[in-house]
C-alpha cells in the first residue's frame, strides 16, 4: 500500500484505515530489526532533510536512524547555526532547500501549524515531527503501535493519558488516533493542565487519579511541558507527584495486565517514580524501538517505494 497523500501532518488528518496501514507496515519494518543487516534500499538516491527548530533527542535520532536504514541521503539542518538566525523566514529557508532538489522534509517547530504551512508551499513531502502544542503524529503512531502489540484490536480498550494535557502535542495525537481506532480515552491531570471543552474530542475527563486508572488497560504518562507554561500551573514538583505521580502504590492498584508508557524525556519522581520507570510494568524502551519502525514505514509509504524491497533477499 502507498499512502495516498503528499504529507503526514497529524493524526487528525488521517482516516482510521490509513492509521492501520501505517501500523501494519511498521510491524513489517520492526521485523527487519532482527536481520543481521537491518537496511533496505528503498530511499537510495533520495534526500531527506531534518529541520529541527527545537531541541530533540529521541525523535531526531529516531528519524535519522530510520532514514539511514532506508538508504536515504540525509541532511541535518541546524537552525541555531543557519540563516534563520540572521532573520531569514522559515518559508525562504525551506524553499531554498527545495531548490536543491530534496525529496522530503522532516520538520519540528515551536509554532503550531508550522508543518502545515510548509506543506502548503512546498512540493516535496513534509512530515511533522512536532509543532508546538498541536500534534506529534509519529509519537502518537508509535504509542498506538506499542499498545496494539500488547492488546491487539484497540476497540473498547481503556487508555488513560495522565499529566500536562493542555501543553502536550503527544496527548492530542494520541487522542485523535486512539478514538479513531475505537479505544476509550480518559484524560487525567490538574485542572490547570486540562483544557476546557476537550471532552468534545470524544474523551472522558477525570481529576482523581485513582478513579482515572482503576479500569485502565494502559497508562500513558506525559511530561510536564514547563517550557510552554506561561505561569506556574502547580504548587511544586512534590505536590504534583503526590497527587498525579505514577508511583508503585498507584501501579499496585491497576489491573494485572495493565502497563505503563511514557513518551520521554521523563521527569523522574515527578510524573513517574523511578521504580515504575524501571519496573516490570513499563514498555518505555519498546516505544523507542517502535519509533524507528514507524518512521521507516511512514517515509516508505510517502515515497511510493517498491513493496518487494522488504523481501529478505533485497535487504542490504
């Protein structure tokens, strides 16, 4: 299957069938990881530019590794040392890159809608690697992939997302993707971190942590996005951990098969206790591994690559 669109900008824009196709292809790429040689030549001769205007570790390295395993030529654009620092606009920068005949642009930007804007003005494919507090589609996809590996069909499964909902692009991508696949989503966090009216997206809002997690199949724990807060949204880290932190005591109250996720980076002993982050219920490193597979699948589908290139004999 080739994704019948030029860009992937958010899970709000994708149909459920498209999400499932990306996830199914991601599982095929996940299997490639077990080969002695993990590369496939799908993107040979094509150029991908990673334009990251915000700090990133997991997402940036995951995209780079995905592109390398697809045999793409990679340019890592450093905004801090570019003409953007001299006053050049984002559009002028992107159009100059396109003039050099690039094939795909992966963009992270602090402004919501930046990826959508570039997708409108550029002919090359654009993948949103996170835009402000709006969406982070590849993180949403890898989270959902990790849930499917444990739970199978997500219809009727109960997912509780905990933490800084208001400032989290991960939360929004999870909400759009999970509800489209039939999961029941509950949001939990301090009232100052839960946007009013968000229940219109088809979710339940609960401010009591114990009630929010009682029947959950999955807890997805969010980082507090302090860099996006205009004012203090909670009294102290200690107070937050006491009321909304995922501790061993909270985990003991979960259903036996329930598990804990975190998109990273973690504020240990604030939103999640170290004992939980390193414990048997977490699947955090599975999320990281799945992130490479999701990004490989997405680049592959947007590029219109030959499905035969995934055959064992074609890997190189």
